C-alpha cells in the first residue's frame, strides 16, 4: 500500500468526526420535530371474555388486532369505557360473547421529538367526544407499552433524524464489530509476545507493580480534580432535576462485594477457551500472561518455537488491525451522526452546569495533570505524544468504548509513538479493563451533583472521602463498554445512602459524557505507556 499519497489517518478521522457532527446536528435541528394530524377510519373495539382473561379486539381499518388483558381490573385501567359497558351488559345478563364499542370521527395527532412520542387520539364514543393521550420514550417503548398503536405509528409517525440516527448506528456498529473481531486475538498474541520478550518473570513482576502504581495514582488525581471542581462550581445547588424518566438504571443493583468477587473469579478462568469465546478480558489477560511466563521458563527449543509462533501470529494480527483501522473514518463519522442526531437537545440546558463541571474536570485532568506526568516522568513532549495517539483518542470519543478502541490504542502507541511492545502489550489491555480515570472522575462528580441537588442532603468531608474511594473501586469494576460507568454508579450512591432513582435523571446526557470520559480513559492508558517505558528503561537499559 502506498501511504505517502494518502492523507494521514488522524486527519481523515478528524474530518469524518466533524462531518458526522455537522450532519447529525443539522438533522437534529431541522428534522427532529414532527406533528402529524391524520383522520382515522372508525374503530370497532370489542371485548371478548375468555371467560377470565379479557381479549380486546380492534378493527380500525388497518387489519384486526387483539390485545390480551389479564384481568377485569387491567381492562378497567386501560379501557375504562369498554369495561364499563361490558360490566353494564354483563350485569343485565346480556353479554354472551362480546361487548362492542364503535369510535367514530377519529383523529390522531402524533407529536414527537427525539425524547418522546405523544399520541393524542380523539373521536366520539356514544356521541360523546373523548380524548385519550399516551406517551412513550421512543418507538420501542411505544410498542412495548401500547402495542395496539404500533401500526398507526409505523404508518404516520417517525422523524427523519431518528431514522438517520438508526442507519448511522447500524454502520458504526459494523465498524465496532470489526474492532471487536480483531481485539481478542490481538491482545493474546501481543501479550504473549510482549511478556515472552521480557526475558525474565522478575521483570514482569516489577512492571506489574509500576503499572498498578500508575493506575492508582492517576485515578486518585482524577477523582481529586473532580471533587474540587464540583465543590467549586456547585452545579447541583438550586438545580431542579427533571422528575420524568427517573429510575434506577438496569443492572444497577451492584454491590461492592459482588463486583470484586466477580473480578477475582474472572482472573482465573476455569476454561480458557470459554473465556476467549466470551471475550472475558481479565481471564484472557491472566491466561496470556501465564503463557508468556511459561514460554520464558520452557526449555530452549520449546520456548523458541512457541515464541516464534506467537510473534508470527502477532505480525499477522497487526496487519489485519491496520486494515480495520483504515476504515476508522467511516465508523467514527457514523457514530458522530448517531450521537448528534439522536440526542434531544433541550435536556442539555437543564443539566448544563452538571455537564460543564464534568467536562471541565476532565479537561484539567487530560490537559494538565496527565501531560505533566508524560513530560516530567515519561520525558516526552505531551503534545507530540497526543498527536501520535489522536486516531485512538478520536475513536474512543465517537465509540465510547475503551475495549473497542484497544486495537487502535495498541497500534498508535507502538507504530506512531514508538513505545516498545513489551510495555504496551501489558499496560494497555489491563488498563482498558481496570484503569479508568475519566470514569472515576465522572462517578465522583455525578454523585456529588446528585447529593447537592437532593434537598436536605448534606455531604460531610468523610462522606466525600467515601465517595472518592467507592468511585475508584467502581471505575475498576466498570467494563470498557458504553454506559458501564453509569451502571456502576449504583455502588457509590448506595455507599452514601442516596437513592438509585437519581441515576435516571442523568441518563439522558450520559452518552455525551461517556464519549468524553472514554477519551480520557484511553488517554490515561496511553500516558501510562510513556511513563512505564521510562521507568523501566532506567532499570532495564535503553529500549529498542
Ligand atoms: N464507556 C467507558 C469506557 O469504555 C466506561 C464508562 O462508561 O465510563 O471506557
């Protein structure tokens, strides 16, 4: 391939990022709101007792549909008029098979933006006008709650920007699938090659200690920055949290013990092949480390054959990675369209101070704290290092997944920043799983914001320290996938006695903040490579 005539990858990705954002925003501003007014044919609704289960039959011109309601009270709740009629006829001994209502002069109004769909159905029933309004978050929610309105919404509803966001997500997901496809074999071959290349397992022990030290120190620095910022800006004071949509995030009932028990269990895979097929990162890392260690320990002939095999496999995987990475502009552009076209915009104004606090704290950590470590400990130019890492950083921003970005992080660090494979193959996969500065910072800021916005809830210094410690643990436990940090927040909220429901409030803006914190997570892992390389150079002599 002739790379010299092509625009450098980071510019291609940058252009795609800006292009995607522009297209998504135009779609969001211009085509996100739609009001539809349609006249519908008469609807015949009848209730058929079974005898205990009630079936409601709808015939509204677009095919007959049935809905099953478990009990009379369910019928009464959803269709009070029908229930009333049924009850009247039944008590007069008239109902043999069905009670029927005919709704005439029907009008349907669909008002929707990207946050909600409101269907208003009006007409006359027994010559009396009536109006029935239903609300859902999105088409899937509408179908779940009110399946009888699915066909009408399918025919008359939908916004162009929602459709565009759906297509863009489908394209972006294809790219993410490719990254996932290569990430496991890449981690395995890279780790085995890296560890086997160390030459002795004592060196590995030292590197492990330094890496862990780096993860802990930077996470604590990130959390401290977040806590200072939230106390300075005080975004929650006087904030009126939107009550709608509040609720605990699914899967959010984690406990500290449970999470760490799982982490420990994950470290020891009873079946390494199953761990590979389940893409369980921690299990794969442990097993690959062990293979690397015992390759060093194996006798001369076996050790060399094994190492050469993995080195060859690593080279092949790197080639495949380069190919997938060349598609990054398409994936990044598509994800940016999805992110900008699918977010409702008015929620941003409600939570603007909160978002600004998270953002500012992330900027301080990423642009001041980490670069200082790169400059003074790693002895490199932070600016040049950031430029080298830019393809990975932009991919992290658009995909909101550290795990997904890993192939780009590995190649950028090695081929563009010149970090030796023995360091990056160790620091990066482990870092993608457990070192998440951005997530740790975000957990602390979000929980303190919720505390400030909860009337009568005072946060003592001890409670803030508890938030800091649990935020650190939650970030270690969070997987490198979109929204993992939000799910993990449950343990921090529980630790200080705040209600889990508060998470529902910040869910609406989580994608944008997730994109920012994931970028910081990946940047911190990369900076770790620069720092660890220098720290191990001092002991192991100059690297290649
Ligand atoms: N999405 C983040 C990551 O992949 C984790 C999080 O939700 O904070 O690094």
